[in-house]
C-alpha cells in the first residue's frame, strides 16, 4: 500500500514538472525581443487566448486562435513553412 502512495506522488510530480518544461523546439522570448520580431514578415503571430480576452486587449498583428481550436484551425490558418510566435495571458497556454 505504501508503494502505491509513492507511485501516485511520483506520477503527480512527473506531470507537474512536465507541464512547466519547455516544449521541444520551443523557446521563450522576452517582450523586448518580441518588439523586434513584430516587423518580421517571415513569422506568424498567434494569440491563443479566448476571444473575450483577445478583444479586451491584444497586440496588433496577432491572429486570435483560441487554444481549444488551435489543432483544428492550424492547418487552414497557419503555414508550416513559417515560424510561429504564440502568446497568451500568462504563458501557460502558449507553452
């Protein structure tokens, strides 16, 4: 029974740590770097917040594709050939 408790705790910690690790191939950039990238025509800009959050305040040039719709809309709305810059409110959804 005690081993089961350790297993549950280990799995819980694994999922928490995995949630905060950077996705393979993804990098975090500072807002100062983003300002430089905004004029780059070889990048696509995506805001994965809800439409309400996006409408309340957004960065000009970012396309709103809510996270729950991203998988469906990515193929139609985004090019696989161009780098994406993805943002959200706190960084968790864009991660």
